[in-house]
């Protein structure tokens, strides 16, 4: 049976490819008296399927009669005339496709077609006259996102479990310790430190989820970064272990940037905090602000241990640390740079990290200035 390659343009607005082709079938059975649309205005079915971004095959029996451009890119050029079982060599797909009566079953997951890590959902719909439409939906990215989400939950739970187990252990020991005041004091201070660690982690997790929830909402306030840096500087000098006094400011007069003040304050806190933590005690931590064309560049420079090049691309991943033990002992959560990255992305800015082992690290954020 030949396929009618012309179909009414009005039917092309249909949401799904399968629905469109079913509509094609219906269009042939037009009610008596309906005017025939002018044939020249109707797009060819092949052109319509080529406009679909995902691979689509039309199959008669088990022979491919039509393959769109996306299908050819994924499965090769010689598709038309080929047996569909050879074009999609996958056991579950073969079971569904070799059963000629079975049209509209549930979706089937395919892995490895068009690339080892490529994942697809295959849908098969009967479209009449012994023909079936096979539609592949790319699931690679959504699968990777789902994987990232489950890894994140597993990592976060693991990070919380360690201090929680320590606190529980010390509570049990204290219960058995009797009246030893010195031991009591020591254990309570360790428990306090572990509780603080859990609190920091929970606060960073809350920050991260808030920032992610807002990621498509562009910030709109005009923020004076010079004043903001002065504010953070004053806070760090007043609190902490005296390391705040090593901060050196090199702030040029810069125009205001478009931003979310609280989030930009968090960026400065996290980056200066890292420079103070990982920089050698007593060495300067420089905060520089400069205008570059239509942008403002904030750079934090430390003279610390530096970061080996192979780690740099991964530092903004959640919970990634060069040295886990060191980060933990300094009160790190492993989320600081992930938070910075998300805030900078929301501001349509750029984050860059340059480092030399044994010399120090420069982390810079470039933000668009207020129009
Ligand atoms: P953390 O809470 O562990 O500091 P971050 O996300 O802020 O987490 O940073 C991730 C890792 O990047 C840190 O554990 C550390 O190994 C490395 N790092 C970040 N900033 C610096 C720096 N200024 N100097 C050296 N290493 C750094």
C-alpha cells in the first residue's frame, strides 16, 4: 500500500507525531460535501517528519518506508527499505516490533542506539493500513539529571550521617561517664562542633535549593559592589580568628551591577572565606574590584597551597573537595563553590578559577553592570 504523502496543513498543528499521522489517516475519510483543500498547499509527509527534532520511522510490516532526518543521523543513511529489527537491534524493541499486531503498547527504554551512553524511550503507534510509527525520545539528559539528583541526596545524607553518628556516640559515652567534669566538658565541646557542622551543612543545602528555585528569575536590583565588599570586610575583621585583618582591599570605583544583594554578599563571603581557610595563615587575602568594558570583575587572591590543575574543573560540583579531611577540619561543607556557581549563573556572569600549587589561587567573578 502506498502512503499518501500529502496532508492538510491544519492537521500539522497536532501535538504529537503519532496523533498527526493518525490525523492523516482521518483526513482521507473526509465527510461527504467537504471541500478538498488545494493539493499544492499540503506539505509532504517526509518534509513534516524531517521537521521533528527526534528520530521518527514509518514502518509497513517490518520494512521501514520513511525515516526522518533525525533518524538518519542516529541510525544511518540506508534506513528506507531496511528491516526495522536490524535498524533498532535491541532485544525488548525486537519483541515489540516483531509482533505485528501490537501497536500502541507502553514505552520501551533503549540504551546504546547512536552512542554507548545514549538513552531513548521508544514509542510505537499503529497508524492504520498495517503501518506503524516509531518515535524515539531522547532521555539521555533527563536520565543524567535524575542520576545527579539521586547522587546528591545520597551524598547529603552521608555528610549528615557522620556528625550525627559522632553526636550519638558521645551522648552514649556521657551517659556512662558518671561525674567526670573534665570529660563532660571535652565531650560537650566536640558535640557542639559536630552540631555546628550539621547546621552549616543544612544552611548551605537550604541556600542551594533556594538559589536553584530562583535560577530563571533574573535579579534586577542595582548593587554597589564596592560598598558590599566594605561591609563583608568589616564583618570579617570584627568576627573570626583575626584572619580578617589579613584582608587587603584594592577597590577601584566601579559602576553598579545588576544583582541580588544578599546572594552577591554570599558570593563574597564564600570566596573570601575559602581564601582565608586555604591561604597560609598571616599571608594577605586580596579583594580586587575593577571595571572591564561593560562588566565588573571581582577577584579574590590568596597566597595559599594552590589547587592542582586536574581538580579545578570539578571544584564547583557539590561536595567535591581536593582534600576532604582538610576541608572538614576547617569547617567546610563542600558546597561553597557550588553555591557561588549557581548565583553567578543566575546573574548571567562568569566564574573563573586560576591556581598555582604552592603559590596561590585567584577566583574571579565577572558580572554585567547595570544598564
Ligand atoms: P569547602 O566547604 O570544602 O571549602 P568549596 O565548595 O568552597 O567547599 O570548595 C571546594 C574545594 O575547593 C575545597 O574543599 C578546596 O579543596 C578547594 N578550594 C576552594 N577554594 C580554594 C582556595 N582558595 N585555595 C585552595 N583550595 C581551594
